[in-house]
C-alpha cells in the first residue's frame, strides 16, 4: 500500500480516465468506404470507441490492437500524425492485455512519429504514457529519458492541456523516486490548472482527470505522513470521482484508509460499506476492497480490539487468495500474521509472516521491514530467542538502510526542488530579458520605420500634388460627361413620366367607356334575360360580343404601345400585305358600321406590299378605321383606297375637321378627359414602324386620313 505499487495505480488511472458516455463500437466495414482518407478517419474513430470500452468487454482491447495495426498498414509514411495516433491506440490495446513489452514498443513508435511531425501535444501524450510503462518494466534509464523529453517541453510550452498532463506525469515520476516534496509541487501545479475549468466544463473526461489528480496527491500526502491534508484533497476531488467508475472505487478505498489512520473508525466503516456495495457483482476481486478491509483490521489491531479485527482480517485474506494477486496476498499475510501474533498464536503467525517476507522484500522495503519486526516479535513470543534476535537484527539493518535511503532521497528531493525552482526563476528571468530585448528591437525598428515612413510620406505628398494638378482637368472632363449623362437621364425620365401619364389617361379614358358598355350589356342580360325574345337576345349577344372585342382590341393596342415605349424595343420591319390587314379589320367592324347604317367601301388593290411591322400596322389601321366609323355621319360611306405609297381612309364627318385631328397628332399633352389618346398611340406606333399619318380636309365634310410609308 506504499510507493512500490502506487505507480501502478497511477498507470491504471491514466488509461482509465475516459468518458463513460459512449457505447461500445460496432465492428467497422471498410468495404463501404472507397476513399483512402475516409477509411483512415473511420478507423481512427473506431479505435477511439474501442478504447473507451464503457461496457468493459473483454474482447475490445484485442480488437483495438488489431484495428490500430490495420490502420498503420493503410496510412502512408508521410502522414506522421495519423500514424502516431494508430501506434498510440495499438499500445493501449496491448497494455490492457497485459502485454507491457508490446505496449512499450508501440508507445515509442507513436513518440517517433510525433517527433517527426513536430506535434508537441502528441509528444507530451506519449511521454506521459511511457513514463509509467517504463517504470512498470523496471527500465529506469528509459523512464529518465522520457522524463527529460517531457521536462524540456514543459519548460517552454504554454499549452494548458500539455502542462496539466505533463505536470501530473512528473509528479508521479518524482513520487516513484520518493522525492515527495517535488512530486507534491507538480501535482499541485496540475491540479491548479485543471481547477480553472472543472466546475464549469461539460467535458466528463476533464472532471474525471481532476478527480484522479486529487487522488494521486492524497496518496502523496499519505506517504509524507500528513493524513489531514490527504483527507482534505480527497474531499475536494470526491464530487468528481463519480464521472469514472474506476476512480470512484479508488476514492472509497482511500477515504476508508485515511479515516482509519485518523482514528475516525465510524467514517472508515461507512466508506468501506459503500465500497463493498459498489463492487458487488464484479467479475474480479477489487484490490481496493482488500486494502479497505486491511486498513480497518490494522486500526482494530493497533487499538487492541482484536475481536473486531478478526472479521476484516479474515475477509481480506479470503479476497486476496481469491484474487491470486501476489501483491494482495502478501499484504493480507502480513496483517493476518500480525493479528495472530497479537492473539498469542505465535506459531501460526510465524508461518504467515514467513510466507509474506519474499514478496514484501520484492514489492516494498517499508513493508518488508515491518514484516521482519513482526516476525521477531512472533519468534520471541514462541520462545525462539535466537530467531527473534536474528529477525530483529535484520529489521534494524533494514530500518537503518531505509532511514539512510530516506535521508538521501530527502536531500536529493530538496536539491531537485531547489534546482527546479532555480530553473523556473531562470526561465522567468530569461523571459523578462527576452521581453526587454524584444522591446528594444521593436523600438529601434519603430524608429527606422518612422523615418522611412516620413520620407515615403514626403514623396507621396509631392506626387499627390502633381497628380492633383494633372487630374484636375480630367476631373472637370469627367464632371462634364456626368452632367451630360444626367441630362440624358432627365430626358429619359421626362419621356417615362409622359408615357406613364399617357398610360393612366388611356386607362381612364379609352378603357373606361368600352368596359362600362360591357358591364351595361351584362346587367341588361341579367335583369331582362328571361323576358327577351330570341331575336332580341341574339341582337343583344352580338352587341355584347362586339363590345367585348372592342375592349380586347383596345387592351391589345395599349399593350403593344407600352412595349413600343420600352428602351431597346425594336419593331420587326419586313414586307407586309396591307390589303390583307385592311380586309381583316373591316370584317371585324361590320357590326359597328351596320349599327350606324354606314357603308364600308374597300377599293384597295391586293396585294398592297409595304415594309413595316405587321402588329404596329394592324393597330394603326384598326384605330383609323374605328375613328372613321365612330365619327362618320349616320348613313354615310367609309371608303378605303390606295396608291403605290399611301393608304387612304375617307369618311364624311360634320363634327370634326382635319386641322383638329392633325393638331391631336402633334400634341404631346395628355388628359384623361379628352379624346384622341388612341390616335396619339397610333401615331407613336406609326413613327416607330416606318409609317406617317396626316389628315386632309376635302369637300362635303369629307376627311381623309393618309398613311404613308417612307422609302427604306
């Protein structure tokens, strides 16, 4: 229960500080992953899940070793980072299979890959693992070598994760060497760094790691004979021990031990009961339960309450024998022998102590000395004075050796602690000197920079003055161009506003009347539909149909005109038969002409081919024909004729003069209350499609609209 196996505890806790939140991974099928990089990433994730092994399946660690080695085979040698991780996982798999030699080999391979990749955090992780593994294999030179690598990094790094793990490893290293003061310093450094986040972090591993550090420091205090401090640090870490089942069991055992040492036997019994309940159903005998029973037995034996000691001595011996652990067996034999010696059963006590001596000599010098002392007392009680003196002399010799070793270790510890403090002071001093030198360099550099900037600024100012003078005229020229563009934009805006005004005027004037007419026809049909005769109904439907076509035609004209007002809109000029357009439009106006008893007289000779836009020409001709019928005197004639370059539409109109119509054509103002919007639209379309419109007054109130095609 002392230094000899404390390092094994540290090693076990190092590998068991894992998050208990993930489930055991299912076997990975790489055949479904074609990309090599994705395969490597999947294998690394699978290895991590196998490492966590929260259900503690026995076959997880052989699978972890196998998977990690498979990852190494597919990872190129240039990818040192991933190779380092795979070697690390292979090492952990071997360690949990108690293959310490293989674990050591793979940890070193991980270290070499990490050093090749210059990954400081990975180097720290590998050294932290190798220090306890090398100690487990009793290879002190390799322990010291890894410690030196780790120490060199910790002296220069500022990475908190590396520092807190590295300080913990150095604390365990110096604890193994019995340099307890130095070990205590490093444990405290690690705990201080971890404490900064342990209360606020949601990372379960960080909480469990903090509990582990408190546990290791409590063992350190136990080694130096200050159980009060040991109890205090255990209380500080106890709330976080629940985040790892292994750590929780260690805490219950340590709390039992510390309370027994302090004489708080009721508290010791309480924690021993909790420990027993926590380990029920365990497939292996927990060493912590054996230790807890031995510590309670020790308390009762030292307080001469042998009846109370008996059940705990018996239970500890039975558990130790069942575990088949040489460490636990020899410890139970020592205290069983001590119990038998106190109860006067000297022969049995000698037999038990004789069994314990070889293992005690191998595992712990302190316990070997105690066993020699108890053996001397048992031999004395049995009346074997010679044997008693022999064992007592061995005890004195072993005790003297231990005292000398402790003195030597204490001196070495103080020297190491002093050197460590001096090194820290030198590091701080060098850091300050470096900061001063850096400030001086920065000051000189800043001065040079200011001079250079001053000269550069003077050159820039001179150059700017030149460019300002030279660019002044360019700026004025650009400004003039911008003003010209602004004038053009204003003109375009005026055209747009005029178009908008026309559009609203058309909607308010030309569309309102025909739509109103359609609404009236529909209202008449609704109110009088059932009382109409067939002839009247037919006539009414014809009028409704004609009114609807009128609305549709007007809307088409409006749409076409609106398109013509758009910028970049280009009419499609090609050869068109105007006679066909006239014939089609006259056919559509027959009903309207019949209503006014107007005769339609087409005298145009087909074909009458002109270069124009067909749609525009259709709207222009339709509008002129509609106006001719609309304003013709009842019973008159509307005639359409042509010559090679002109189309003539003549009608008798006593209410309108050609002069007024020509005025409408050139008038740019728009009013929704005035007539002529349709004529203005027709004129706009005519201008855009290679046509020209004008009116001439003839005898007998005859007005002729002339459509001329410009030569192209």
